[in-house]
C-alpha cells in the first residue's frame, strides 16, 4: 500500500493548484481578450498570433537570464524562500494589474511582467522538491503536483468563464468580466500559496558567504563546466530544451492558434476545460507507470505521442478536431512535465537544486522560446498558421534524439 502524502508534500502541491489557475488563464482566457483588443486595433490574425508569440519568447529570454543567477543564490541558507516570495508577489500583483489594461500593447507589457514572476517562482518551487520529500518519492509527488494542479485550476477557470460567457445576463461588459476573471485568478493563486509559505524549510543548502554575488557567478561557471562533462545531464538538458519547448508552445499558443483559425470562443474554452479533467487521471496514471516501467521509457513514449499530436494539430480545421486535440494533449501533458521534473531532480545534488533547476529553466521551464519564435516567424512569413505549427515536429524529433544520447551516456 502506498504511503500517504505528508503535510509538507500536500502544501507543496497546493502551490501547483494555485499557480495552475494562472497558467490556465494565460492559455485559455487571456489570448481571447488580447484578440478582442487586437481586433479593436485592426490587427490581422497573423499579426495577432505573431505578437503573442514574440511576447512569450521575450519572457523566456528574461527568465533564461535571471533563472540560473537567482537559482544559484537560492541555494544559500534561507534564500530559497525569500526569492520564491519575491517572484510570487511579482506574478500575483501582475495578474491583478492585468485588469487595468485596455489596449493590446499594455496588456502584453503587463502579461510579460506577470509571466516573468510566475515562471521565475517555478524555479524555486521545483527546487523545493528535494527539500519536501525523499528521492524515491520524487516521481509520485511531482506527478501529483501536476495532477492536482490541473483539477484545482478548474475552480477559478470555471468562475472566470462563467463571468465571460454569461456577462450579458449579469449586465457586465467584456472588460468588466475580464477584470473579475483576473481578480479571481490572482486571489486563488495567492491563497493557495499560503500553506507552503508558512511551513517550508530549506533542508539542503550551501552555507552563506559574505560575497554572495561574486560566489554565485563563480559557482555557476564551475557548475556549467561540470555539466559539460556530465554527459547524461548535458544531453538531457538539450533534449529537455527541445521537447519541452514543443510542449509549452502547444500549451501557450493553443487558444491563439484555434482563434486564428476562426474557431468559436465557447468551443475553445470548453475544450481546454476538458483538457484539465483528462489530465488529472492521466497524470496520476503516469506516476503509476513510472513505478512499473523506467521513468526514461515513459518520457520517451510521451515525446513520440507529441509528435503524433502535432501532426494532427497541423490538419486542424473544425471545432470537433480541436476537442480531440485537447483530449490528446490532456493525456500526455502532465506525464511529460511531472516525470521530466522528477527525473532531473534524481540526477542532481540536493544542495544545489536551485542552481540546477535555474539552469533547467533556461532550457524551457514555464515558457517556450524556440518553438514560439519559430511558429510566430514562419506564420508571419507564410501567412499560414499550419505551416508555423508544423515546425514543432522537427523540434520534437531533435529532442528525442538528444534524449537517447542522454540515456546512452549512462550505459
């Protein structure tokens, strides 16, 4: 019989429940509002998709620079929680501030700020995994974090889309409904974070030193040199950078892609809601599979699945196809995310988890860079959304290749 989760593991999972509400809002609701503002400014569908993709890519660049630096600082005694709070508040306050935007450009600016806070907070949150549980429970706890995050995020999402879909009955304008959605999401995120903030203790750390900044850059330089010679980690980071970029691109641009193809708002929102319900049991199932089969085999299966999902997405035309796409993504999304996180945690030293997860974040955690940039660029050049999305197939294949190289390095 499996041992029950302890309170520290549950409180860690609660943060996944909270931030997943914001993540779902970004994937499903915010692009629709951006589309509304963009149409008012007479932007074309290709411009809309391209600008959204460029903003997402810019976020990744920012987080890619600050992630390893602050992640390394977080490994010093007492610093992980402080930095986590800093970026958590940046994300939550940014989410509240989205309610103030009434122009597409201002919305993108505030979106960038909020998403940087959200993505950066995940560097420290992921690094906390080594502190709140044991190595043999990494797969289970990490997967359950994603699983409960999916189902928990449905609560603020349903409340938000109820405001939007029934705004006329409630005598609300779209702007007023969106303000309510942003406030609900930000409040849910903040409240779900409180148990972890009250109880978390950094178990593994490096003793504080006087010249923290200087020491941080020295440690980063040394660690990057070590990683190059640790071929399993080195090739895994390249693989993760590629395949998780593809995953995050599909997650981050699914609604924008569907909207650009002219699909109905209600179909898009409800289909993504189905994704959350499918992802909950599917992610738990993957946690179980990782006990029966090697974690790396399950991850490889997920990469193959995403190649097939992308091939299907390229041919998407009708609403029913988007529903099928949403179900397919839900089946594999949590598995590849949760097991990738725990698989990496099992390879790294626990007292340097912040530093290593900061480096992992550069390779695609929380946002996609390569995928969104290429999809946006090819879409803008060709004027066809399907051509842009097709690029992801090559990214997944390249990710699979380097993942195999990582496995061979352990033999």
